[in-house]
C-alpha cells in the first residue's frame, strides 16, 4: 500500500537553488557597500561629487534592505535576482561617476557582479549586463576623450580594464553552462527509470501533486491507473530474472503505444506501472485500461523456444469523484488494483465498483 509520506518526499531543487542564489546575492550586495565605504574613507582618496557617493550609498543600502524585507516571504525567482544585479551595476557606476576618475579601482567590482550573474542568471543576461557595463564606461570616459582626443594610450587603458572583465564573463558563463548541463543530466537520471525510460516513483509523485493543484485551481478532472503484471514471479522463477526484465520492457512498450502522449507513465516499482491521465474521468480511464489489458494479453516474446506471455490487473481512481485528497487518490487506485487481483486477475476495476468503496 502507498503511504501518505511518499507524496511529501520530493524536494523542489530549483526553488532551493534560487533561495541559495538569493542569499548569496544579498551577501554580495553588502560586500559591495562595505568595499565602497572603505574606499570612500581611505586616506588620500578624493571624489568630485562626494555627496553623490553618499546619496548612492544610502539609496542602495535602503534598496537592499527594502527589497529583501519585502520579498522575505515570497517565492524566489530569477527576475528578482536580475533586478538586484542591475541595481548593483547602477550603484557601482554612479560611485565611479562621482569619483571623476574613469580608471577608478572600483571598476574591478563589476567582475564580482558578472560572476554572480553568470552563476545565477545564465548566458544571455550576463552578456547583456556586460554590454551595459561597457556602455556605461564609454559614457563615463567620453568627456575625457572628447577634450583630449582618443590616443593609443587611451585604447590600451580601455583594453586593460575591459579585457579581464570580458574574459571573466566568457569563462564564468561557459563554466556555469557546463555545471547547469551536468545538473540537468543528473536531474533527468534521478527522475527516470533506467529499464523503461519512464518517470520513476519520486518524479511521478511530484507530477501528480502538480496536476492535483491544477485540478483544484481550474476545476479539472483527471484519473490514476495502476497496472500490475499477474505472473512476473512465476516467469522469474522458471526462466530467470533476465526474462522478467524483458517482460517488463515489453509491458512498458505496449503501455506507451496504447496510451496518449499526454498521459504520464511511471514505473512505480517492480512490475507495477502508474499512469496519470489528465482531463480524463474514471470511466474513460477504464476504457483506456481495457485497451492496455488486451494489448498486453495479446503480446508475447520468444525465449529459447518458449513463448512468454502475461496478463495484467488494473485499478482506476478518478478526481474528484473518488476523493478530493491527493494522498488518497493513489490508495484508491491501489485498492481497485488489488480487487482486480482478488476476483481473478486480468481485468480492470474502478474504485467506485468496490463494495462500499472505502478510502
């Protein structure tokens, strides 16, 4: 039987990553404030517009505190992180403008922002931010070049400032893309059954919860179908586990061929498959189950001169007719499945057909 805790077992990895990035971005923002303050208070450092630095410092500090306080109880998202990186760029840029020095050491702070963006926001946003930083620097430098004229030394200084930033942007973006690709591959492997290529139990439970929430919100219906082989143990005992594995693969192929592409199939464990059927009432799901049952009954394969066949027992439950609780929905299909086995196997049973249909 299926326990209630199995549906709460999933961890939203993407949400956790965004929460981690949000915390890291906040720490980087405070680090920027500290570094600017230390530079501002350093002996011998002069600013053309010292009041402008003070105002930008105060405004950015207020932004950081207000932004994180307002969003403390909200779901983290990429666009919020993007807003913070754009604010960091504007803060550093204004401080440099206020310093009146186009070669201000604080230019290196852009590298910190670029790294944070590459790791959390991806390639496109990071290159857009690099383009913005370059545009701002050209804007800051233009009055100097307009008066004195653009010299070879100016070009060399520009390259000295921006080649490192460009290299850091490129390398960090490429590394972040490789890391993201690796995570996607690992995530796919963690959500997929090796033998059949279907969703595994953990992944299916997550998708079921998502579909359940959609059904509640938009008043939709859906059904659950549980499919279990009737004689896998006998085949394993007689012909070996390789025959049983081949049987499971054939069952998986048959189920996939019969059902719709919109139906979500999982190998729930052993020889048991579970199907989530969106926009389908339990009666239509039963008809689909009959097609699956007949297709598997009529399929077979040859193993060393022996014809291997099987039948399946199927249980079906539907939302919201059978239950309006996501934890109970699988239990309803499970009980209908065991009723199919109890009364003779090789049949499809609706949960509503059970005596008293207890949840």
